[in-house]
């Protein structure tokens, strides 16, 4: 990697190169949704003859490489020197268990030829499946053997009787065995296997190690605190609520190894470190405090998390993030990172990531004049980011924004006048029904490519 490249240049994420067959690339894309810190560079490699050129092209772009097949990793390792961490996805976890179970179900396990999968793990799982009488033949040739050489091994020992099959960790071998009519199972990693490998790759990066100790600032605010307080008959009850909430928050912040202080007025401030926060939130997807406060105390909380190169930046970003949470309707959490990009709302299965500048300056000013608040903006951007769709009917927008159809039509008229939305067609629901107009969110369409790049 270029020695002149600084941590500041990686603030928008940690670049990772992912190399493997198309099928495994697609599976890894899904797993990467749980790693918002990663910016992936995918390279499809189905032909091992081109493997040496791919890592060279990635070396100056990424901090870590992940090979999705061990054979590709070995080929690349043999042909070149790596100056960044390099990992591969081992075939030893739930993926191997699944493949052996499938092989048992589909073909039986009388005779099994195996390549590129560790012998000890195969034996261990077969014992757990209570398969004591399987005739196992493991490939003992060169680790860097050609695909044809490995296929020849399976062909040589294949017993053309029921219960005989092959197991391989290499897609190209599996495909050639299919052509020869030899029953086989291509061992591929499961979602959990990929998660474990991505976690290892993440921990190996310099940027991650540097950010582990970075200070994180969180601001917690009771939604509509005055209204909540007015619902209690006495000041004693209000103070008791505050004490109960403070105790609940102390317990949660303790899990984060953090420090909590009350700012008054139903607002609290806490500090922790980024590494702990990311682990406890499972990659920004798990914040039980929001539901716990509502279930146990009947209060709704908004949470803003700020990352920054300095404590001042982190504090300012936490306040911006809290404002985003409030605009979204409360009982949620947003995160503003050091580059002022936003992640949220956190409780989404796949949190949206977008540029704060999209909602922070000119576009927000124009849209607010047309009745499009930051809350509407956030909800629409989250919808577009998740489904890559910019055309909607009024009924769909009503559901997304959580408002009535009448209010939606009124707001759409304002948006059309402001040039934020265009009518692009009609949708007929029945032969007699009135056609529904289809609206294009032109203000988001122009930003969709940028949003998609961040999400990926």
C-alpha cells in the first residue's frame, strides 16, 4: 500500500478487496451489510490463471484482501508478495457441516473422496453424524495442483455405486465433476462463516486498530419530556421516573464500559470507545436500550451517536445525530461518523448510510419550503437506499411517511411545484378503478448512485 496514504483518507470506510467466484461474491455482499465500516472492492475470479494480476490491481486500493476460496489464496500467495493483510474463508465451520449433511442425504456416505477441506474437520463432523463406516479418501497431492489434477484424483477413486460421491471446496472442480457425471458437493461458506472471516479481516486492518480506541459520544434524550412529566400527578413521581431511567441507562452504559452523566431536562451524555460500541451494537444493528426504556418505563428515547477525530467533533456529531433521530420521529438512533456521513436508523436490519450534506444544506432548504421536513427526507432516503426504487404511488408514499392519503396528495402538490417530484405515469388497479399516478422522486434519483456506493 502507498505509504503516503493516511488514516484521514480512510475515514469514509475501510477498503477491502474480495476475490472469488460470482456465486460467493453475491453471498459475501449480503454478509457485508452487517459491516458498514467496510468499502468493498469485488473481483470475480473463476479462472485461477488470472489470479496473480487481480491482487496487484487491488494492492494500492485496499487495506486487506479476502479470498473466498482457499485454492485461489494459495495460488496468489505462491506467485506474489503481499504488503497488506491477506485472509481466506476456511472450510471448517457451518458450511462444512451443511455440505456433509447434504451429501449424506443426497448420495449416502459409503465412499467419499475429498479435496481442499481439512481432514480433521471432516472426521469430526462425520463422527457427530454417526457415520462410522464411511470410506474416506483425502487428496494428498500438491496444494497447488491444477484443477485437472484434482479432478483426476476424484475420477480415479470414484466408486460408481450408490453411496459414492466427491466433496470439493473448488467451484471449477465441482463443475468438471458434474460434466463427468460424478455426484459431488461443492463446499461453500454459510452466512455465519463469512461473518467470522470478515470480522477477522476487519481486526487485521490498521485503520480498525487505530479506531478501536477512538472516543464515541452519545446523547440520549427523552422524547417529549415535558409531556411525559405532565402525565405524572406529582413531582415525586417525575423524580422517581428520572431515577429509574438513570439506573437503566447506567446499566446499559456499563455494558459499553462507558461513562454517563445527566445534562438535565431529560437529556443524558455518555462516552465510550468505538471498538466496544461497534461490538456491543453488533455492527450498528442492536440497541436494546431503546426498547427496554419503552417496555419498563413507558418512555421513548432518541439517541445520537457521534464519531470524530477529536472529542469536540464527536460531541458536535452526536448533537447532529440526535437531531436526525428527532426528525425521524423519535425512539430511534442515528450515527454521524467523522466524515459527516450518517448511519441510521440503527434498528433497521440493514441501516442506511448517506451523506449528511444531502439533507443538511441547499436541498434541505428547498425541500423544507415545499413542506418536506428532514423527517420525510430521512424516511424517503431510507426507502430508496434499501429498495433502489424512486417511483411511488401516493398510497405507497402515505405508508412510508406515516400520514393520510389526503395529506400525501397535498404535500405532493407542493413538491411538484418545487420541482422535487415528477409525475411519470399511471397505474391501473382495476378495469373500473381510477388510475393511480406514479411519482418519481427526482430529488433523490440524482443522489441514488452516491447512496448506493456507500451502502455497498
